[in-house]
């Protein structure tokens, strides 16, 4: 299965080449495939803030490369470069607040920095650490894809009609996806009849990115308005809702793209199974519950305008871009360390003690 999954890989959004970070501009997909080069931490922070790159694992990986760029600049400046680097860590950490992968990757880079030995080349070591973060996310995607597909087979072996939200594919990760990775693996196993993709207002990650990734791979996909989801569950035989996550707390609560919570409520009502797929870098054991997760609020213009044209009345708009799904609405959290069914604090703690399965 691993080889078949790798052979099916088509899209990538992050490319580290010759000391430069190249990012596929997700703001203009699917109509334009434009890559931008980044050579400074400042540029990478801006790319994360403005969502040139987005998706929890992808922003963590980009931030790690941002630190490599900063190390190169700070070394060239001379002086106490390690002290000066703290400014770059802060800049990147302040680019977006909700996805914990960003802080996880920055912490990992900082820890590696503290372990630097006198004989080591700082730039080479930090670059190797960023590349390792990138590659391990790709490996995690592969493991989760297989585990998630097995879980689907275990519960219902027949053809599945699944609903997904936001974009959790190659564009959002270092590999080919979390929730979308599971959907890909299940498709390769002949288990997917159709995927319904929520359009994911207001940024349209579903209609612009998920639909594009799936149609490119020949996976049957139909787009629907977010508000059609409960109706689809009632009328279209949806068997699974499969989503990613931006932060999972110690009790198994899940922050993900706004609209995920109402999907979980509707899924529970309709007896539809609800799967969350995320690498362990998305799990924040420092927060007891989802109540503690900072929820990003973006500019109201994302709601009031479409393609830069005003469509809303002259009012204020409230635009929280994530919400929290309580653990008791979740059937399974699939990670590269294993699966937690009906998550709670004890099961999450046990999971985090395990080694990765690859
Ligand atoms: O605002 P975005 O597009 O960065 O939000 C992304 C999501 O909410 C994804 O579902 C989540 O990051 C999981 S991606 C593997």
C-alpha cells in the first residue's frame, strides 16, 4: 500500500531547494499555479499570515524552513546570532495562532539550536532538522492513510460515501494529506464511492483546493455548500465524515476549520461516523481542553467580499476561522502513533506515550 500511495502523489506545495523556500500560492489556486521564492524569515511569516501557505502541518514545516533562512541571515550579521534569532522565532510564532504544529515545529528547531555543539555547522544542522520535520510529516501521512483506511474497512467494508471539510491534502501537509490521505488510501482500496467536499466558507478551501486535488486524482467528488451537510447526511447515505485538525487537546477536543463542530453534531444525530486525522504534532498535551485553544479571527472582508467585490451589506462581520469539536462527538482520532476510538484524557495520554508506527 505504501508504494501505491507514493505512486499516487501528484501535488506538492512546499519545496526547499538550494537554500530557498518555494511555496505554491494557495490564494490563487485552482486557476493559477504560481510559486514564490522566500529567502527571509520575515517573508515566510508573511506567507503564513496571508495564507500563501496554509494547513496546520504545512505552516509548521514552512516555519521550520523560515528559521533556517533566519540562521543564515543572523550568522552573516555576526555578533550574538543565537540571541538575535529569538526575534525570528517570535515573528514566525505570531503569524497564526490556532494550529499548534507551528509552535511544535518552532520548539523543535529551538531545541536543536540549544543542543548545537562547537564543532557543528549551525546552518547545516538547522537545515537538516527542518528537512527531518518535513520528511517525518510525509511519513506520518502515509501511516495515517493506511490506519484510517483499515478503520473504515473494520467498521463498514462496503462502498463509502464520505463528507470532508476544508483542505487536508497535499496542499496542507508535507506529504499527501491527513483526512484526504485516508480518503486517498480508501479510494486505492476501492472503498470510496463518492466524496462530498464542503465548499468551506469563507476562504473556500473545499471548492478551490480539495475539489482540485481530488479531481486531479480521479477520485469522484461533488461540491456542496457548507449548509447542505446535514441534508446530505440525511439523503445521500454518508457513512463517514473525515476531517483534519489544527490542535487537539489533552482530553481529545479538536480545533479545526470553522464549521467542523456543526458537522460533528449533525453526524451524531444521523448516526454517521466522525473521524479526525492528524499527526501527533497537532496534539497539544499542555492544554486540558478545547476551551483553552486560541481561535483565530480574520478580517471580516473575507465574509463581506467575494473575489474582492463587496457582496455584503454595510455591517460588521464576525469571522472566527476555527471551532472546537468536543471529544464526545468524535468516533476516532487517527494519528501516526495509532488510533484512539472515543477519545478521552486517559486514552490521549496513553497514545502520546507510544512510539510512531513507522
Ligand atoms: O485556515 P487553514 O486553511 O490553514 O485551515 C486548515 C484546516 O483547518 C485544516 O483542516 C487543518 O489544518 C488540517 S490540514 C492537514
